[in-house]
């Protein structure tokens, strides 16, 4: 069976996680400035709840079986590390990690750093997480 890694930026991060919930062929999910906990997002920004949207945080039981790396910019005022931490804190295993990236905002810095960030999530590293998850 063919499997793959999903990568999503901002709202696409939430979409990648929600898609992973529905499939059995996703090896891992990587997000960049992803909106991972929509309730925390709306509370932080003092906007109406996203009542018609799905929240990845509601699918911890399924997502805990999928290795995840979530990049968060230290200067991001849209998806703060508090929003991302609220999501990551829902998991009690090491297969879900958040990496804070210095001097990066929501719309600034990701493209330039992407090749370097990829080295932090090599296939071998993700495979070791997958193997430890299967034990």
C-alpha cells in the first residue's frame, strides 16, 4: 500500500490533520503556522466560534496514532504558540511535536527557512517515531 506525508500551512494545517483522520494511508503530518485548535484560536482573537468548522483537537484519539511535527513562528500573531501548545498538550505521547521557529511571523520567513526546516523532520526521524508508536 502506498502511503504519504501531509503538509499544510495555516488553515491547510487543520485540513491536513482532518484529512489524516479520514484516511489510513497517512504516515505523518507536518504543519506550518497551522490552526490546530480552532476553539483556542477564536477565543484568542475574540471572534465568533467556528461552529460550522471541524476542529482537529476533537480527533485526538485518531490523531494520536499519526506522527506530527508542528512549526510555529515566534513572531506569529495569528497562530500563536499558545494556540499550538493547546493542541499539542492534548497528546500524551512523543509522536506529536511542536518546533518554535525564531524570527518568523505568520506571513514572513517560512519560504526562506523551509529547506532548513525540512532537515529537522527527516524521513528517518519520522520513521523512528512511527516504530516507537507501534511498540
